[in-house]
């Protein structure tokens, strides 16, 4: 892990970065409402319309100067999170890990990585967040462990046919002397999904070779995760984000199918590897654990499944809520946004849950950058043919040309649109600063296994995981005295918290005002679509006369009657500028 200072490299396509040039048109300078008194409620449904802020711990704040963010660093920034106005913090993995996959290779589910702190530090963080009225959600990674996990090391030592190996998925190879993998399956990160061990057997890893998949047919595996859920719940954790929730259970009956056969199988609850109906037997057991607490612990599924299957994960008998990732793949387009909202509110009604809205996270190109690039190419079903921004990343941020100012303008408008919707909103650290993706990370500083397993095809996710800029100057822009584990570009300084903090027109001030108003205006989980003068304008009204209007086009549009309480760009003369969102109250 490198500990160098700021990377003074090329500006990766951001030569016209709006905050640096101070020419971006921003919201009218209106002060945010006074911070509300924040107390934790015992309401069991606190999560239904919560704003949840995702912290990637290793890139948030570093207090010990080793270049890696830590738990005390997060604690030191709790007042910042409280002023922002979020209801909960979701912590990406902070467990002991070799960092082969950014912490999603977990070596011990009931401890803290010593580079990040201690269990006592975690207890203090939970206490401080709760004292500021902020709940705590932690990541659980149940599909696989790290190959450093004590169980896997025991499995390697125990040999064929052992109880230790039965916790994982081991198979004999094929071909002469079993020297070929059991199947031709590929891992999500590229390359074979099988790895041979010293005694000749092979283990299955859906992701990196350092992440062996667990055998969820083994009762010992199920019991141990129940123990983990209780361990963190007893320490005050309020909820859990379940990594790849659709992948746990598997049917690996012999003979195993080929990759072509596997890909041809319908994903309808009976697929050997994905979205199996029997995974909900696991989650029913977890639900009983969650409901044994007062208030019940919550959970949200990361489940990349067909929309018709989402309600299974979001039902009250299963995890209770499921991520809606549609906006991660959408262009800044009125038709796409309206369809996604309508579809996901319908799915939420079917499950009895509330939906979730996500514009960025630790796995995708930041939306300020996506919205400044040409729209994604799409197939006949309207799905992106490539990950949006991938071509730009592979070019080092040179082509296609990035319109950074437009990307930030659209990102502000999209944020106000999403924060006005019923359901819960998930924010990714740094989006409240309008941060762009970092494209030109040197190859020798990259960390994502996707980059190493897919050379020339996918640069991976490091660009959205670069440590945050807290100050315009100083070591690592205020992240920590020892530099940053991923290099920060020079243009980060113009987006730093201390630059935006005193500017009522900044993106940070826009988020603070919007979150405060959201708490003031939020009522029932309903919306009514409002007729608009053109296809590029989308408007909806919430039950108390709160109206959200977004102009996805470039030409101004007339505003409906009412009082504008917040806008992503200045609004004058009764017209709504292009690529702008306003919140209005009925006159």
C-alpha cells in the first residue's frame, strides 16, 4: 500500500473543471435551514424514507498517517455527517482483510482490521453516530470469505473429504491427473472461476481467486453468520447491507454444466448459481434474528436480479428492502427517469417495502462524470452494452471528451430529483462535493482486482474510491498526514470541503439545504405525476403540496405556480432553465 503524497499528474480530461474555474452557474445563495435536533427514534420503519450515506472507510479520513482511512477518522467527521443531514451511515467493509478486493475479502467477520482500528474504536463510532441521531448500517459479505480466513486455511490443511473443506466448494479437476478445472466457468473479475490447491483439488470463486465461495448448504456456515449478525446487532448496529445477496445458495449437483449451458439456463429461481428460491430460506432465518431486536434490525439486498424477482428480497419475510440500481445505468433522460421511478414504486408496492434510489456507489463511475459523457450505447432492450464510462476510463480520461461542467450541472439536478422521491436515498461519499471520477491512476498504484484480471478491458473501480478532499491544501487535501493510498489529482483541491463549506452556491450547500428541507417536507410514501408542457420536463407532487420539477432538456421551460424553496440552478422570471431541478411549495 503506497503512502506517497498527492499525485501531480495530468488533469485527465478535466481541464475545464467548473469549480476550479469558478464559472459554473450554481444555485441562488440561500442559507440552509438551521440544523434540526437529531434524536434516534424507536420507530421500526425509520429506514423507509431515510437518507443513507455510504462511507468507504479506507478513503474517508485517516488519523494515524498511514495513508489509509480508519475508524477514528470516520468518528472525527461525525459532526460533518450530522450537518449534512443524513439519517444513517452505511459502512463498507472494515473487517480484517488483505484488500485483494477493497475489503470485500473478509478474513474475520467479527473484528476490525487493525490498520483501521479496534472493536473499541468501532463501539465509539457507533456511540457518536447515535448521539448525533444517525443510525449505523454495516456491510455483510456472505457469499465468500478471504482465503486468509481461518476456515479456509483449515480447509487447505485438512485435505479431501474433510468437514473443513465442506464449508467451501471443492471439486476434483478434469483431464489427465485432474489438471484442468472442473468446468470452463469464468469469474466475475475475469479468468477461471476455479483455483487449484496443492493436493490437486480445485475450489470455486465467483469473484477473485482470494475470495473462495462458501457452501451455504452447510449448517455450520448458516449458524456462523447468524452469530455474526447478533454480534454486530448487540453492539448497536441498526442494519445490514447484504453483498451479492442473490448468489449465496447453489446447486452444484454432478454433472456440472458447461459455461454455455449455464448461460442458456433461465434465471427463474432454479438456476444453479444465481437468484435461487432457496436463498430466501437463509433470509427467513436472518429475519427472525432481526425481528428479535427492538426496533428490528434492517437489511437491504444488493441483488442484481430481474425486476420481477426484486420483491422476493424486499419482502418483510426476507431482507425487507432491495437496492434499485436502474439509475446507475440510466442516462440523464426524462423518459428513462420517469419509467424507472414508476417501475420501482410499483415493485415496492408489491413487496410492501420502500424503494431505494442510488446515483453513485463504490462500484460505478461517479454520476457527475457519467452525465458529462455521451449517452451510453444501448441494446434492443434499452440496456447499456458497456459499463458507462468504461471507454473514457480506458483512455485515461481523454476520449470521449468530458464536459465536466455539464456533468456537475446534471448531477445537481439529478440529486434534487432523487431526494424528492418517496423511499430511501443512498448517497456515496463525495457526491455531495460534486466529485468526478479519477481516470488517470498509474497502473502501479491501482488496487482493484478487476484491473489485474481484465487487462485492457476494464480498469476497475479505483477511480471512485480515491480518498476525499477535506481541505484545499495540506497533506492529501486534509485526508491524512501520510498521503493517500490512491493518488488524488490536483483538481481535487477546488472541490474540498473547506472550499465549499462557506459558499451557499456550492454543491455541498445544495445537499445540506435539500436534506434539511426533505425532513421538513417528507410525509407519506406517495407521489402524483403532474402534467408538463414538454417531454423533457418531469414533475411530481408529494402529498403535502411539495412539487418537484426537473427539466432534462436544454431549453428553458415554464414553471408551475408556487414558491421555489430550493433549486439546482438559479431560477428567475418564472422559467426553469435546462438541466435543472426545483422544489416548490404550493402557493
